[in-house]
């Protein structure tokens, strides 16, 4: 997931993050999970990577990425 706009990271919806990880295959698949690349308070540029999704199968990866794209409220941004 990349930042849809420039701004300051205001927060994350942890339930939604957990959902994405589960759709990717976590915790059963050792390779599945998320890497959150920014912290609350960080200033980010539009298009900057903020969350990376990992999965063992291409299907799980596509499913998790699709769900994440439809649920952008995972990341809350504010003006910097």
C-alpha cells in the first residue's frame, strides 16, 4: 500500500491490519504478514510505500492486496 496523498500519519486501524494479515495467510503461513514502513507522526509523500503485504501464494497476496485497496481506512492521514 502506498500513501494516497502527502501528509502526516495520524493512525492505523489495527483490526483492519490484522484482517489483511489473515487474508495473506498469517499466522499459519510462515511467509505471510505485513511490514508497516511508517510510524504514527511520520510525514509521507504521495505514493510512498507505507505497508507491504507478504504471502506464500499469489492468490492470497492478490486477495489481501485487493481487500486493502478497498479499505483505505487502514491508514489515517492528516495535513502535515
